[in-house]
C-alpha cells in the first residue's frame, strides 16, 4: 500500500475502529475493506442477485490504491454502528425560539457524527425588533450565532472532528454591519466560517455607487438603506484584517438550484463548496489526479482512460453511500434521498502540474484545469444517467430543471472539496490549491529541527544535480523558490507556491474549475502581508465577473494563530 507514515499516523489517530480501551481493532487495509463492503451493500437494494462481492472488490481497489477517497465521515463510520457518512449539511434557522434551538440540537447531533453544518441566519428578525409574545426586544442573529458557537465548542470535546459551521447573512439584513465585524475579536464565534450572502442587486449598486434597501425578514418591509460601497468596503476591510467574512453570490447559487420547487438555496456547508437546500446533506469524494498520470517518452500526461474509469466507479460508490447512509434526522433522510446530491471532485491538482512541468499560474495550467474538470463533469453526469436507467432518476426529477432531458440519478454530481485530511492520507496537494510551501522545518522531540521537503521538488533537484541541505535551508527561509540563487529557470517557473501565484491567477483557476462544477469550488485566494485593501476589492469584483460562486481570501499574517506559516521556524 503506497501510504506514507504521516498518513498512517492520521488514520490511526482518528479513523480506525477502536475497542472500549481505545485500541485499534482494524488495520489501515481493514479500514478500506470495511468501507468497501458497507458501501457495496447498496447494490442489493436494486438487485437481489447483485454481485456485491465484486463491487466491494472494485471499491476496495479504488480506495486502497488512493485513486479516490470518500469524505472523512464515510471512512470513519461506514460499516460501524453510527453509519453517518456525509460531510456536509445545511439546517434551516427560522425566526422562533423553538426553531432556533431545534437547529442547535440538530447541529449537535450532526457534529457528534463528524459532519459539518451550514446555516443562514437571514430569517432572524434584527436586533432591537419587538418580540410579540413577551413584549421584549429581539437580540438579533449575531447573538444567536454565539449560542450555536458555544454548543459546537461543547460537542467538539467528545467528538472525532472539531465541528465546523458556516454562518451566512444576506447583505440586505439590517444587522449586516455587525455581522461583518463580529469575528474581529478573534476569540468570538471561532467555530464558524462566515460569508455575506451577496445579491446581484447589491453588486449593481456597488458599481453605480448607490444606496440599497435593508429588509426586515420578519415583516418583509424595507427598514432602511446603506450605501452599497460603504458596506462593500466594510466587507473588504474586515477580510483584509482577518480573512473574514468571505462572500457568496446567492443569485448564482439559485440559478443552479436544480429543484427550485423545494425552496431557495440560502447557505453552503462550512467550507463553501457545497450549496444545499435546508435539511439536505451531501457526500463528497475526491479523485487523486497524481494517480491518473502516465509516463510517455514526452513526459507525464493525463491517463484519460483510467480517469474515466475512476469517475464511473466513484459515481457508483457515492450513489451507494446515499443508500447505506444512516442519517441523523428523518428530515435529512427524506431531503437527501429526494435529490441525491453527490459531490465528486479532485485533489493533487498542483502536484499533477509539477509532474507535467506546467506552472499553476499559466494559461496552460488553467486549460488543463478546464480539460480535467470538463471530463469529470461530463463523464460523471453520464455515469449518473446510466445509473438512472437501472435505479431510476432522483425522486424530484420531474420537478427539476433537468425534467425535459435525460433522467439522471443525482441532482448534482460535482464539487471541489478542500480535502484537508484526504489529501494528507493520499499524500498529495490539497484540492485544487497550489502547493503552500516546498520545504518547512519540523521540530523534533529532542529539540533539533528536521527539514521536510516536497518529494517532487526533491526528485527534480536531485535529477538536476543541485540538491543540497544548504539550498533547502534557503527555500525554507524565503518560503519560496522565487528568489533563491542557483535554481534553474525551468524549475523556478514550475515550482511556484501559493504566495508566488498572484491573486488574479488564484481567481482565474477557481473560475476555470467552477465552469465545469455543478456545486462550488473550495479555494482560498492568498495575499502577501503587504497587499492593500484595493487589491482585495479587485479580487472580489473579479470573482464576480468570472462566474465564481463565492470567494474566500487570506492575507498572510493577518490572524495571530494561522495554521500554515511560510518562512518561519514553527
Ligand atoms: P476531509 O478531507 O476530511 O474529507 P474536507 O477538508 O474536504 O474534509 O472538508 C469537506 C467538508 O467536510 C467541509 O466543507 C465541511 O462541510 C466538512 N468538515 C471538514 N472538517 C470538518 C470538521 N472538523 N468538523 C465537521 N465537518 C467538517
């Protein structure tokens, strides 16, 4: 099994089944067998004579080769008593005490099972409105978000994952300014990512420098106006300072709402890549692109035949996950089965480019992104249509925007996930992000340091006859190869890290993947510490014009405790 020591450690710590003493009762190989067997059982629902053993073997090989991995809850829970396999959920938050606290309870149940939750708080009446039954004053969405946050904090102590939330507020909610800055105190609402739900009317008002209406969601009445530019600037300033809030383009999410009869899409999952209707859940899975290259005399090229086969098996796998999943709530069971959304995406894209010798920040890189995602999307849709011939289309197909076309099994097929843990298990770059750093220093127990180097770079430098500890130290110090002496130009061009890629290229790459993705793309646009607010604003505008569904930015050093550091000894 081509699994690294690091990946083994991650799996052993959090993913393997354990006994009551906390000792693992399975090996890594056993984990993949458990998941494959449990998911293959889905076939039996459609054919009592199905060859489940053959399907299980196919699924096992798909995972053990690291060609494809399903999202973490599937790896953790398939074939075990909990049986909750989805990563993403969206829960409604209606404007009453009962509904608010129901949502908190339901979120707690989901977090316990390893899923993440997204909420729109846009329906809550603004701070200061009256409460009819008591004659009191409403405390507003932000105060309730703090309660959701505290509940998440308590649940995470006992769970396998930290518990992650997305909180969304529409830009025309009267409390929007409080929302935009509510995480500026970095101790607040720490278990949430925040995004402002932007409307096209708002973007139009920004470009024309006009005021726009604020609407009280409880009454539907216009209760005031803000200058669109002032609010846009407030979002940009806060994002420049702290990385939050991000933005999502609500009209765009709803243009791709496959079953509008079921209501509006108001929120996404925690990392933003999966817009969902209230009570929907989604199963993600990611294809490891590095494993879909083949060596030719001209160098590494995409192995299209293998990629197509993986896509088909992955769609079969993810559709089975919907069948065998044990949902945390009856409403989620019903909604998820009625649209059957799956989110197949990719990981290791940046590593793939390194092998192929193509810079991430180049037209050629963007063209490859389009070619690959076009394939995943079109073959993925074909596979889902073929499944529909045997298993039937998703139950709400007749109400869907696809109803005049060929029946399809899954209302959505593709999503680009962050693959935070999956990419560590597969040993490749995460999602479609560029490589963050090529070399960094790891502290070792006895107080000494160890340099960890990206293997693809190391191989390339050894091949060029220039690998040395001294060179690696320089790369660590500078956080990039860009200004290190003695590196040949052909290597420097290709081995770009996240900070060498200008924000504009980050957005272009996100937009390229978005063009061929049903759902959305998880992507962070990295800025250097020296970036200005205007540069951030430009990226927001560009994301809008290039058709992205949202954007998240991060300026290096803008948060005290950032997860990844460049050029620093940790
Ligand atoms: P993984 O690599 O572990 O499968 P990703 O990093 O791809 O997960 O994240 C995919 C989705 O899984 C996120 O958008 C979110 O919905 C959910 N998720 C990620 N991390 C957590 C967490 N710590 N707790 C709960 N949900 C999470």
